[in-house]
C-alpha cells in the first residue's frame, strides 16, 4: 500500500506543480502588475512621498516606520487596527496624533478590546473612493465609536456586532462622495450592537443625504430628542415624549413609532405637514375612512427588525388608502414593508390602492405591498376571476331565460 501511495505522489505532484506555475508555453513569467486599487492610491496626487502606510495592520512591528509627521496617510493595503494590534491606547494616540486624513480602500477597527477609538481623536476624513468600507465591528468592549472630529467619510459604512455599543458618537460625520471617484452609491449598515443601541436623528439624516444610498441593515432605535434643542426648533416631534394627543400641529418630522388608534384618531389632522417618520407607522382599530391626513408623507425609516414600516389593520370603515408622496422607506429584515389586514372590503375590490403604493416605491419588487395577505397581482387576479364567474352566471341565466321564453312561445302555438 505504501509503495502504491508513493508511486501516486510521484505521478501527481509534478503535474500539480506544473499547473500551478504561472509560466506560459513561451517560457516567460506572467507579470500581473500591481493591484489596481493599490496603484490608484499610489498615483493619488494627495499622497505625498514618505506618507504611505506600507502594511495593513498597525502594530509594534511597524510603529517605527509609520509616517507620524504626515497629516494625510495613504494606505494602499488598507488601514486596520485589530486583534493583532499589540499597542496600547496611549501608544496609538501618540503614533496617530498628526493623522487627520486617511486614504485607503478599507479603514477598519475590528476584534479589539478598546472602549472607543479616541486614539484617533484628530482624524477628520476617510476616503475609500466610494467603494471601500469604513468598518467598526466585533469589538466586544466598545461603547461608542467616539470620533468627535471625523467629518467627511467617502466609504460604505459598516458598524456592527459591538456588544456594548449603545451609540455612535459621530456628531460631525458626513457621508460625501470622493473627489477622486466615479460616484457609486453608498451602502450603510449599523446592526446587532447593544440591545439599547440608538442612533441620533442627526446621524441618520447625514446617512440619508443621497437618495440612492442603500440602507442594508439599520437595527436599533432612535435616540430621544429631549436634549436636542436644534432639532426641536426645526419642528421635529418625538411621540415618545409628546404623543399625538398633545403634539403640536406644525410638526414636520416624527421621531418614534407612531400608533394611530381609537384613542387618538380625532387628532390625525396634526399630521398634515409631516413628511418623515423615524420609526414605524401603525393605524389600528380606528373608524377612519381614508388616509388623506398622510398627504405630505414621503419617508418612513424604521429600525425595528422584521416589522413592516406601515401596518394598517382592523379599520372597518377604511375604504381609501392613498399616500401619494410616499417614496422611501427602510425596513430591516422585512419581506413585506407595507401590510394591510381586515379593513373595509372596499380595499380588496380594486387593486388600485395596492398598485399605486407599489409603483411609488419600486419598479421590480412586486411583493412589498400586501392587502389581506395578497400581493397586487393576486388581488387583480381574484377580481378578474370574480368578474369571469359573474359573466358566466349571467350568460347561463340569459340562456335559461331564452329557453323559458321559447317554451312559452311554443305553448302559444299549440
């Protein structure tokens, strides 16, 4: 058996080695050249000689060669602080104190034991050419990101799985397109942090600055507006502190999950100017006949995992559901973001309400609006089937009438 095994190795190993060698038949080695992303950074006019971070993980083995005196640090292999980083917060702060700008296709703080990243206190911008990622993930002690001076980020955002993180603490952060990129859309994901994690409305607004930003998973809650006098003065209203019954009638933005029910339905006129809800909208157990009071609503941004952004149920008089300006939503891990159940039968006698909402929100996702569990196409299918059934009945009744009249005529002649 051993002899056969050795014979097999003698035959196979040379073949594998030959196939693995990047040498074509003419005998010259293939030169694939530098990585295009690396080359782009090396050719960036903002990257000065001597200001390159020539590895990807910051640790003691490279600290003496780090470009400490550069305000703009270019990292062709990425800039990463992770579990292999063997430097203290004090050492990191001293090493990075002059670094204000980072140019890299990946900027990551991951698998660390730091409570925040204040050792990057002077960092102002991170440019990933719109396609790379600004990542803070799997830092089990991290309570917030804590980059108080970070203003412009030209990257996708991924902040997640930080078990103790209760807030971002990124007060100045703006999502901006890189001046050296082709302007691809951004993806933002903030999820699975501490159960009490909240994002400020100001932070969310900055993530929402571009209409084509893809909100992948935004899971958590919105921080209360209690101490934000600036937003309160701009007619932002937190329904967790001032419910609809006592809310001002001039609110433009609602923060918190808005429940309209039999107790407060008489106050829905206060919502006439509301264009954004940072939370969910639920209309339940009312005697409302229409949703005309939502005529200004354009956006509903939920952070509640697996729940519809709009739920309308058990409103027996509700015959008209139109939200004419509603075009944007976020519903993490939710297959059907707009759901209606057990309202007036009138809603199911036409597919118009369903189709109008669906066409406002998407050109392709035909499942995102449902009435009594049916997508728009199935509502129309059932309507068409009922029309066909009635036509058959009428045709049958017509034939019966003709036969009966024929019998009467025959009797008259007999």
